[in-house]
């Protein structure tokens, strides 16, 4: 069993045998090389004689309850495979921790471009406009799917979704709580008292960031939506607000757009991007937008508090976990400012 993440590590004979049995066309030997990004589930390129794959594995060590749910990632990828939402083909799930130290699954390696900085430095304004529109189309396409029509019954409890999400992320924050964050305490009080009415149930991705999308090598369209760890059934407006909170965050905090000259860069204004999404999803408006934005910032602050705790415990999946986790407090402050506006 592995006790640390490998670097260009060959697989064990037992792992090779499992892959040969469960991944169509697999031919070893395979070598794992860890990608240098991600705060949640460690992700590796699996290089083999039969081609490249991607392997997603839970972190090693003690984890928060219900976190790092790669089993759920695997299920939703299989349900979406072959449909209108671009996802990599998921081949096989291994729940036996003895092979790689923790459960994992294997999926196709999608060729294309990943933009790690949402501001798209070095990209021409016209191309930036097209990339943002391609991202908008991918998100709207996901939220246009009836999850029950593709076999995702029971994938999540759709009733009282936002209320339960507020409760869940409050508990997650408490479970990894460190130094007190006053804005989080205020949001924990405010959010349950301002819950919006329920929206039609859709697939809630949970982390719709630009860097969780692979774009075509030359075209401004998404060819793969990644990182489905937090996905469930629920409120698509909450999912979209999380996607859009970068319009409220400064560039120095989390590569946001709030203090940029968006017009000259080709980054759409918040209202324009929101309107295009509404057109694509046949909506006239997105109600309770202030609540959804405040909740989104609360949620990401709770997630980052978990990153901070993993850094303290020594089982974070990224070297910059402590720095990233330290952004929980300023993000919570922005959320509280929106709530109180």
C-alpha cells in the first residue's frame, strides 16, 4: 500500500492486474505522474503502452466524512457519457484501498487546453470573448439536462436543497474550524433566514471554474468538464452563482475580475454573462441573486478552511494548501458585504 503520493512511480503487479481486468484495451506497464494542481483528489496521468489515461484517487490519510467522493464522480461521468455535456469517458472504479492506498477511478485523457488563470493572460480580447461564451454554453448545457432522464435518480436529495447546503457547509466549516472568522459567523446566522424558493432540479456540479474545463486545442469550446467530486442534484442557480462569484473577487485574491478593466480585456460584464446564460436555459431572470452570491462565497470559504486544516494535518494534495486555505477569511468578508448590501 502507498503511504505517499508517487512521482513517476510504476504500478504494483496487483494494480496492473486490476487495470487489465477492468479497463478495456489496457496494456501495461503503467506509470503514474502526478499533475501539479488540485486541492481535493490527487490526479495523475497514467502513461501506458495502450495510451494515456487519467487516474483520480482519494487523498491518503484521515479525511472528513463524506469528502473526496470519487465514487460519485464516477457515477455522474458514466451517466453523462455520450450525451450533450462534454465529459471524459470513465472506465472503471476501484474501491479497494490496498492497490493504491485509497479508492480511485480511471478515465480517458482529454486532449486540449486548460486555462488555470480565469483572467486568461496572454489571450487576445476577441479570443477571450469567445472562450467566455464557450464556458457559458457548457454551463448552460449542463443545467438544461433533466437528471432523471439519464438515470441519476437517487444521486442526491433534491428537496430543500439550498437549506441543506447551508447546513452541510456550516458543519464542514465547524469540522475544520481554526481561528475564528467573524464574517463566517455572520453568514451562518444570515443565510438560513433568507432562503430562496426552490428551483427546478438539475445536476449541481459544485465547482464550475474555468480551470475545471478542458477546451478544444484550437476552438473556443469545452471538450471536457472535470472535477465532479462535489456534484449532486439540486439548485442550478446556486451552481451558476458559484461559477460567477469571480466577478465579485479582486485579481489579487483569487484571480477574480472585480477590479479589472473588463471591457478592454474582453471579459463580459456580470449582467451580460448572466443574461446569456438565461437565454440558453430559457429563463427570464435569476431570482435572489444576492443570496446565491453570498452563499457561494460562504461555501468556498468553508471549502478553503478544509484545505487549511489538511495543510495543518500534513495530508494536503497541493504544496500551496496553507496559502490557499488562508483566503477563507477575505472571501467570507466579501460574502458578508454582498449579504448586507
